[in-house]
């Protein structure tokens, strides 16, 4: 997998209430293609604002990659309702001009560490079949991948460290 390269000025961290403005700006700055790939459809600004309101009320765990004072990469880990408590869905987005530097790989790795700490066993990652980057990421992580109606669902069973 990609190592985080050109790391100067990029800071990864778990986000909290003070980051909501930056989270909104990040999602609203996504270009057409990134919006389509992230949400499965061309989400307009109003729908993104609604989504942010929903996200803010949820118990999602967020990891951000900050550069130049703004979030350039975001990983969202959302517990799945109606599933065993230990299942979550992971979605990621990196601004186009920051892609292919390892940011996606790094924020996913951080989100999976947080998932383990919260006792989550299964993490699902969805994308369209044409999303080669995301498919590569899912494959590199060892996700079990299924395809239905052009949508890829990669399921990752998290390994936990065992006591010596
Ligand atoms: C998917 C996404 C998060 C990846 O972020 P990123 O920062 O570019 O990821 P990385 O730099 O860590 O690279 C990830 C992999 O994609 C590969 N990749 C990079 N550019 C690529 C390209 N043009 N075509 C195919 N694969 C490519 C990298 O080589 C890497 O694979 P490797 O580790 O096996 O070499 C980013 O492209 C994105 O935000 N896309 C729009 C939203 C989206 O698709 N989200 C996923 C569904 S929720």
C-alpha cells in the first residue's frame, strides 16, 4: 500500500466538535467526480449540507488529514444500525489535488485503529466498480469483496492483537 509521501504540512488527527466547520468545507469542496465516487451520485450542495447535519448528530468517528489549515482528506466511520454492535461502514474522501500521496491509505489505517479500539469487528467499504483507487485500497487491506449491480462492497474483518 501507499506510504504517506510528501508529508510536509499534513497532520492526521481524530476530529472533534471543533472541526465541524472544516468537515463541511471539505465535503462542499469535493469536485463533481469525487462527489459521485464518495456518495454514489452527484450530491448537490444542499444535499451535502443536509448530510453534514445528519453526520454531526450521529456518533460517527472522523479522521481528518489537515493541510494548509483545511481538511484535505476525511475518513468517516459510522456504526451500522440493526447490525451486531460490532459493525461499521467506512467512507473516505480526499480532494483531487491531494490524491495519490498516500493520504487515503493513512486516514483509513487511522480509522481502522480507532475501530479496533471501539470493539468493532467488521468494517464495510462501498464504492462503484469503476472506482479503481478504492478497489485497490480495499484489496490491499485484505477486504472480502463482492459486486452487485456495479457496486462493490468490501468487508474487512478486523484482527485484534492477542495476549502473548
Ligand atoms: C479513494 C480515495 C479516498 C483514495 O485517496 P488517495 O489519497 O488518492 O489514496 P492513496 O494515495 O493512499 O492511494 C490509494 C491507492 O490508489 C492507487 N491509485 C492512485 N492513483 C490511481 C489511479 N489514477 N488509478 C488507479 N489507482 C490509483 C494508488 O496506487 C494506491 O494503491 P496502491 O497503494 O496499491 O499503490 C480518493 O481517490 C477519493 O477521495 N476518491 C473520491 C471519493 C471515493 O471514491 N471514496 C470511496 C468511496 S466512499
